[in-house]
């Protein structure tokens, strides 16, 4: 009902026709309703993953939709367990790892195939995170990427180290336990240190 739909004239007539006892009872009911409404907690506003992870929406707007969905899933799972910090946060790390994998599949697989001549990357959907880490252990591959105009060697080394840390965390998430502190370290690597965005900057 809209405020404008209320017939105040009819309400006034109804109140005037009530006895003092009925008016008192009605006032008491209204006061109780108001008190009950005060005691109810206000619904919490949902925090989107941009705000929760402290990242700029514009900076991440052009990432593949699947990657954004996986970041959001990691955020939802962390928020679900955040009131119990001793929980296992493996699920969040798994989704962040999937986000990294889909980023390198999307942006780096063609480079690994065309520049490094690695046939495995003809079909990126069959690749795993380790496939993108292992070639970077060979310095010649890094030099070749740089010679072809893809980033600087120091940035590829940082990227290699990031992949190694994510890969190790994924193994722990799959077979062991991820505590709250480890999840925060992974988030720092990906978001504070811009590890995820750096994947784009290398091409």
C-alpha cells in the first residue's frame, strides 16, 4: 500500500468511535510492534568481490567472464567461512587457481605455441597450470619471449614465481589444508601485487 492510499479520514472516525480502553490497547500494540522492529537486525548488504578484494572494477572489466565468475566464487566461499578463521579455505584457493589457469590459457597459450614452438598449447583446454610454469624454468625461453617483444625478463621471472606459488597452493588445497593466512598470501600475490593483471601486461 502506498502512503497516498491511506484514508486518514476513515482512520480518524474509527479512532473517535473507540473507547478509551480500546485506544489504549491499540496504542500498546503499536508500541510493541515498533519495539520489535527496533530489535530486528537490519539486513546486511552484499559486498561484491571488487570491494571485498579491494580491487578496481574498471581494471578487471575486460577479463574473460569465466575468470570473473571464478574470482567471485572464491570471494563467496571466503565470506562463507570468514567467521570461523580456523576453517579450511581450500575451496577459495581452488577457484583462484582456476582463474589463473584460465587467464594463462586465454592470453599465453598462443605465445607458448607460436613463439616457443610448444605443440602442447595447440589445444589450451587440455593444459594445466604446471604446463605454463615449466617452460619458464628454461632461461632461453624467457629470452626468446623478450626478443619477440613480449615483456621484460624480470617480469617473466616474477610471473614464473607467481605460477610456482599458485601451483604449490593448489596442490595443498587438493590434498591438504589451506589456512586463512595462506589464502591472504595468495590474494596478495594475485591482487595487491597485480599477479593476475600482469598476465595481460606480458603480451
